[in-house]
C-alpha cells in the first residue's frame, strides 16, 4: 500500500519541501521524529509550510484573530470643564488691583524713600509664595516656603541696600536659596527620593520672588519708574481683559480641561499693547512706538504665564491630585504674570532706554 497523499498540499507527507529522497529511517535525525531523538512515536507532525504561498495560508484567520473587535459604541468624550463667570471676573479684578498697587507704589519710590515701595513688593512676594506653594504642593512644603520667604527678604535688601543698582546681588540670593533648598531636601530621609520634584518647585518659587525684586532695582535706574508704569499697565490690562473675555465669550476653548478661551488670550495681549502705547505717548522717556514694543513683551508674557498655570492645574487634577485652597490656585496665574513682566521691564529699560 502506498501512503495516501495529504489533502492539503497534494504531496507525500514523508517528503520535505527542500529535498527529495526516501522517507527517513528509524535512526535518522528528522524534524518529524520525537524531540528527544530516542525513537518513540513516529507520527508526523503538522509540517510548517515554506515559501511565501505557505506562509500566507491561514493569514486571514490569524489576522482576524489578532485584530481587535470593532466596538459599535463611540469613544467617551471628555466633558468640558464649566467656566465660572463670576470667578473669572474676580480674578480679573485681582489682576487689576495688583497692577494699580505696583504702579502707584513705584511712583512713591525715590532716593530717600525706597522702603514704601519695598513693602509693597514684599507683600506681593509673600502672596506669590503662598499661592505657588499651596497650588504646587511640593515635598517639604514648609521648608520650601520658608526658604522662599527668606529669599524674598534677601532679594529686596539686595536691591535697596547696595550703592550701585544691579542684578548681581539678586542672583547671589537666588543661587543661595536654591542650594539651601536642595541640601534641606537631602537631609530629610522621607523626601530624599523626591529631590528632583522639590528642586523644580524651589526653582519656580524662588525665581518668581527674586524676579519681583527687580522692580526695586528698576526704580533706581533712569526712566526706570516710567518703564514700570508702562510695563505693569500693559500687564494688568492684558490679564484683566483676558479674564473678563472668558467670562463673556470663552471661545474657542483651548482644551476641554482648561476653562479658558483663545479669544481672551489674544484680545488681552492686543489691548495690553494698546494701553502701553497710550501710556508711552504721555511719558517723557517713551514714544507710542517704544511704549507699544515694551508693552507687547510684558502683556504677551503675562497672558501666556496665566494660561500655562491653567494647564498645569488641569494636569494635576487629571493625575488624581486633590485640589488645594481655591484662593491660592486662582491667584497663581496673575501673580506669575507680574513676576515674569518685572524682569521683562528691566530688560527693555536697560537695552532700549
């Protein structure tokens, strides 16, 4: 009796695709024999096909098995965060009051009366420390907050006490605060594993309070007080208009998780620039063009920082972190905007005036 042919391939099951010859003997090493090569069951295994055609056999079934089943149900849509209009109006009012306080405080500064404006700046710095530490909740929160408060006092003293106005003393204070913050984190065994996170929070908070201290240095420069008036006016108008626009027309939404609209960001930057151009037309050291240039930088920086704070808060909430003191969260954006506008005003006054 001849062995029957395979119904699948039409070839002798004892033959191989790569060579012709008689069936393997009892002692031959063949892939159809038992893996232990000691004889035993000689039943031929299911032969693996060779060539492209044989590899393609059964492909539709395997692809169908591996492919995920199509769900008829649509993907879940992210529900947009509702915009609280009264809250947007309140934040806009806070930004306007903050700008008015800093601008009027700068007008009181003089060679023999620097302490009143220093007190105003210190108050803003303390609010900055409170808002950012409570919103970010870094490891060793009390340690970072204490170091930031000391850095704020040291930056103000470094801006007022030296006979020559400059930023070098403020940079020394910032570097010293960062070093102390890192060492304090390494000393604590419980928080040593989160030293990178703590360092990032310390950098942001210390940099913010030191940046606000540059306003004191700016008042000691020629036309520095006028530069503060132009820049901080643009910043206050930009932040207030952006928030008020969100209360009236929060469109288009930048992200479902962020209760902000693109119209407010753009309109705030434009009207802030316009306000600085108008202010520049009434000041001696400025023209409408120079006022618009310096105001554009301050206004755009402020609204972008305020918007970035909103994205950061949305990211923390999506990560599952519990929300903290709501007052601190909503003060964080305007305070960050003014903190970035202060060194921008100093740079524009030094390089363009």
